[in-house]
C-alpha cells in the first residue's frame, strides 16, 4: 500500500493507494472519500483509518478528509473542502489509478451531513462549488440531517450554521433534496440517542419523493458512533456489523465493479 497526501481548500486529505502489480499495469479502481463524524467539532479516529482499510482491502483507493471543525466549520467551509477533494481525485485519476466515474463519498454522523450536503448542493449556483465535484454515490452512516426540532443534533447544527438562521435552513437537508442527489446507501440504529433515527427517516422520505435511488437499513439496536461495529473500534455491535458488507455489495453493484 502507498500513502499520498494533498490539501483541499485547507483540509488535509490522506490517501491509501493500492500499488500496481506487474499483471495489473494501469488498473482503474473505484475511490472512496471518508468524512468521519465528530459534531463538526473534531474527527473521530474510529471512523477514519478502520473504514479506509476496509475499502482498501477490497481493492478501492481510499481517502480520509480532515475537514474544518469548531468555529472554522461555518461559512460552508467543510462543504467547499469536500467538493475540492472530490475534484482533486478526478484531476489525479491517472496518477492514482482512479476511475473518475466511480468516486463515492462516505460520512458518519456530522460527516454524513457533510456528505449529504454535497449530494444536495454540488450544482447549486449560489455556492459556486468547483466543477467535477459531484460524488457518484453517497454512503451515509447514522447521519445528521435536520437542523430543527427534537431530532436535531444541536451542537452540529450550531457549528456548521455559524449561528446564521438562513444557513441553518439551507443545511436542514430534508427540505432541499432533489433529483440531482446521487444514489445513496444509508443506515441507522433505531436506538440512537445522540442523532435520532428520524434524521435518516426524514431524508429517506425526501429522497423517495424526489425519485433518488437509495438503499436503507435500520437496525433495532446499536446506538451511535459505532463505526465498523467490532472490537477493533471498541464498539462491538454484531447486530449492526452487516452494514459493512451490505454497503460494499451495494457500491460494487452501483459501479459494476468486481474486486
């Protein structure tokens, strides 16, 4: 495995690249950009390297996005960083053996909100995001979605909106889903007390009404922040662990990719 690193609008991006073998020569691989959770305050380690290695093991090129947090999360900065990172993956597709039409964006919790935000707003003229920033697929893991009501994760909402009511409304994503949203895989635990499952349910309803292609999995138990749901990440939740294989199968089917 080979490491690479670059910056996207000030965010550090680390890539885990599969090395070429003599027999493969210049094989194009799908790529996945991972946005860990952390309430737009920090980036959770258990939702970073363990996920990148899961996808690297099945032949993908994996990248971690260390997007802005805290007071720096305002002004759509994480969204611009994610868009710039996707654009960079396409710009370096030849160098990094990436299929530029097979780039997925995966996010956990607040990182799921970030991923869904790019899915909703990649072509928003008001934001003027860079060209070629549309993810080809989204994976949303117990995502923050709504900015209002009892299901809102208030800390995430306050930081990403910067206290601006207009930005908060724009980033309440269930209100703005349209057919431009990429195909989406989404999962949530029904007993999640930190980011209630209503976040995913609201998004699922909006995607269904907009005609967005999606697959959803709701697990009876498992709580929040459980990542790969195993001992390695200190959250052994065997009931929810199948999400990893379900997600891999869905992505490989979306991209017609055989590991």
